[in-house]
């Protein structure tokens, strides 16, 4: 990310019914997160690590709306729900 973040003392947070974890405000603020931002979650040596994930296309930051569309498209591709362009183009008409 390039910028330094303020150290935050360990804060306890509970995992909810749907596996959701609330990021405590001091940590949220220290990372300069905003609602709708993406995070990258990894497991490192038995620890859960959460890092801000800035989505970019060609070094230009994309909107949250466009990022959501990309994620939806990636999920459709992964599920095998893609169609060849000529099929889509023909369905759209001229």
C-alpha cells in the first residue's frame, strides 16, 4: 500500500453466525478503510491476516460498482456460465 499505518493494540472481536467478523473501529480507522472496501484475507503461520485490497485496472482505481460487476463476472466464468461473444452479439441485435 505504501503508506504507514498506526499500530493498534490487540482488540477482541466475535465471529457472528454467518462467519462475519467486525473490524474494531481503531483498526478500521488505522487502515483508512471505508464501507464497501475490499480486503484480502490470508492465513499465515496459524494467524488470520486481513489487508486492505485496492482494486485497480491499469493503475486506475475502479469504482465499487464496477468492482462488484467484475466479481460477479468472475464468479459466472468460474461457474461455467460464460457465452461466446458472437452468441451475445447476435442476441443483442444491431
